[in-house]
């Protein structure tokens, strides 16, 4: 399975349940979300626009994925909704590795790739999150998006995201910033059942780990 096949298999409507453990601050949190993922062709306006923002030739990116989420966190009344576009740029010599781009704006402190699969149940960062008081002032703005408490946000340009797919068809996404390291792993137990793990480090220290199980509800 290559990155395009993984995106194609991810397309559709999903129900996601997520458990997140904040190692240094908050208790374990549970959340759930409905996620819709739609494949985009390389000539889609969203893909072309995103490539231009990252100063990448649009023809190099042959596809993208639009993600829409609607979720809640146990103990919180406010629903978390939003959307993003993710574009894969495979390495021309080895398509099993490459770069990932995300729509402009603020990117939260976990792997922005979590957008591909988790949607609105993140209490911690872009898939998990640390309260902004845990970081220096220049790193925090108090975002509440993606279903969590105030947490730091990062400009997309300040984060570097890459992917790799192993022979076991596990997709690994790594996002790195000045003080951030996030690693997510996605795999299909069956065509309609996907699992995802995420670990987040701040300044070299593990701050959050999570596990999500996702069941397909239908195709788009």
C-alpha cells in the first residue's frame, strides 16, 4: 500500500473514539467524533492553492484529502467542529516516504496529520494538547480548537511534517517544530476498522499519548 492507496482507503465517513493520557498535567480524557474524508485530485483548487502557499510545484502533488470533523469530549458541553486539507508530496525516488502539507493557519501542537484521521475529539493537541502555561509565551496563544483546553498553536510554516509507509502498511507521520515532536501511526485492522496512536513530546519530554479506534460508517 502506498500513500495514495492509504488516503483512498481512508476516504468516507468514520466514527472515532479516542482516549488521551496527559502525562504531566491532566487526567485521562475520552472523546468521540464523526469524521468525513474526501479525496481530492491533484488539479483540485484546494490542492493547487496549498502547493502555492508552500512554494511547491502543483504538479508534484498528485492528490490530497479534505477532512471535516464534528466531535465532543467527555465532560465538556461545547462541540468541536472544523475542517482541513492535507496534501501528500511523495519522494520521486521512493513514494513510500515524502512530505505532507496542511492548509494555512495555525497548527496545533501535535502532528497536524492527525487531521487525516481524528477530527474533533482531541483534547490535547492537533491531536492532543498541552495547556499553554506549559510553554513559553512565544509558543502559546490559547487555542481551543479540536476539542481541548487552551493550548499552543504553531504557524504551519514553522512545522515540518513527513510520512513513511512500512512493508506492514502502517503509515507513520512525524511532525517536528522548534520545541515539538509528534509521532502518529495509522493502520487498518480491516478495510472498515482503523487504529491510530499518537505520542507528543515537548522539549524532549513525553507529555501526551493517545489511542483511537475508528469504524467506517459509509463512503462519500
